[in-house]
């Protein structure tokens, strides 16, 4: 069985947390398959298809302070 962990964070908080200790422990246990940080929300693009038309807009889909900052697969 695999698990997908989504790392959520407040977009106003500076992204300087160092997850290396957690990553080293999970890799040492042999349970972490992959993972990475995501680009900041200001770099995001929303892509939708509506009535056969492709709609592209800047920014995230939802107005929320908490965003997905990264992921890990265990």
C-alpha cells in the first residue's frame, strides 16, 4: 500500500522550513519513495475544460490561505 502525503501551509508563511531530518528518517526506514516541494502559489495556473473550450487562468482555483506546498509518497 502507498500513501500520498500533501504538505499544506499558509501561503503568507515564509517557506524556509528544513524538512531534511524527516526526509532522512523516512528514507532510512525505506518507506519514502519520492517527494518534492511545489512552486509558490503566485506561479500557479488553473486549467479547466468547459463545454469543449480550454480555459486558462493565473492563480489557484480556490481562494484560501492554506495551499499545498509539497508532497511525499510513502
